[in-house]
């Protein structure tokens, strides 16, 4: 192989077939690794990343693994480290599994920003568009009010290792126990809510096993969809309620059919924009100050490395169509 061919091969190997550029001081490069690619929630987040990157004139893109597997996230982050990006954003599937690879990113001089992982110890910053306690309690109150404080309910999370989903579940369950002691959870929480088929089949099993089941709290974007489909199959709309954060475009028909009660969410497109805004700031060496007004977050009051605000959107029959029209 002559020198020219060797140089060409080396170039292809180094940059990958996607042709993603290396970081440069004048144009920071930000790679965002999400839980799973190809689902509406993260499609909307990718739209926000692209929108804000164009606005700020930076190079930012999203990496979506083919399944919600922490090992695939580790591999994607290692790839971004090899590409020498300036900032890595992550929506973790398993906070603890990611700690060693985040340390490797820091050792390479790369800043790390997380979302939906307020206990990510080694992140430079984590941002949340809803406080874990407030978000979980809002769902707990909604279910208590809807059921009149009686009946059995099931709880879904994306997996038993997703930090924020489990924090929401903790807050919701605590609220229910305090305000509706006659309500009982069936089993423990079920880690199926990032997979629509598993959410559906688990719901069908639970409905068969628990005749007194009256509600699902599903924390994870595919959980409410799968559980609602199961309720529809059993023709139990109005008898079993399903609540949780979901993509309005994906769930709008189920909402209008009365099998998906609704819930609260934040705008994943806005979260994508915040990844790029914060990423650009930290790439330039800026420190987030108390009382600072950050686009997408508003005025922030850092709690350690956490930036937590409450930007909840109520999703119901009256709002779901307009939210879906936004591409969510």
C-alpha cells in the first residue's frame, strides 16, 4: 500500500464513515448520548439539539443506541472520547455503570453534562426540567384524586437502574402512602417502561393476576403507551387508569379513546436545546452562577452541580393535539 492510500485509510478510520468532525477551539463539538434512538421522545430531543446548534453556530449531534442498554451507552461515550469532542451530554440508563467512562472523559479533558440523572456524581452539571419530588408527587396526587383514594395500582420505570425514573416512583409512592393509605401497590415496580411491547405484556399479566387493579403509573416514555394498549385490549377504559410521561404524537389517539388518562411532561425538544446551550457555555470555560438566567431553564439556583427547574406541561384531551403538532 503506498503512502497516499495509507493516509486515506487512516483518515477514514479516524473519522468514521459518518464524517463527524473533531473539536476545534472556535467551534465546540458536543455529542449527546441518549437512552435509545428512534423513539418520538428522543427524536424531539434531537430536533432541539440541531435547532440550537444552528442558532449558536456549534457542532452538536445526538447518538441513539439501538436498545436501552447501559453497555451500548458506554460504547457510544468511548467513541465520542476517541473523537475528542469538547462536551459529552448523556441521558443515562444506569448512573453507576457510566461513572468509569465519565472519568475517562474527564481524563481526556472533556466536560460532561447529564439530564435525568441528578445523582450523577462525576458530571460537571446535571439539568432537570422538573424536580424529582415535585414530578413524582404530581403523579401521585393525580392518581389519588382520580381513584378517590382507593384501589390497587402498578408502577413502571424504564429500568430498575434509571435514577430519575426511580426517584419519581419513590416520590409518587410516598405521596400515595401518606394521603391514601387504602391504596396498595401490586408487586414491586416493573422495569419495562422503555419498551412498548414489554409494557403491554406486563400490563396484560397484571390485569389478569389482580382483579382489583385500577391504575398504572408508568415512568418511561413507552410505558404509558404499552399499558394503555393493554387496557384497550381488555376493554377496560375508564375502569383502569393509565398515567405517565409520553410523546403526545404517539399517545394522542389513546388519550382521545379514553384509555390513556394523561399526565405531565416537559418538552424534550427544549431539553435538547439546553444540552447545547450548557455545552457551549462549559466548552468556553464558563461557570454557572446562582441567579443566572439560562435560555431554556430560566433563572437557576445551582444545588451543587444540579440545575433544577420546574417546567411541567399538563398532557390531557385538551392539550395533547397542540403538543403533538409541535412534533412531540
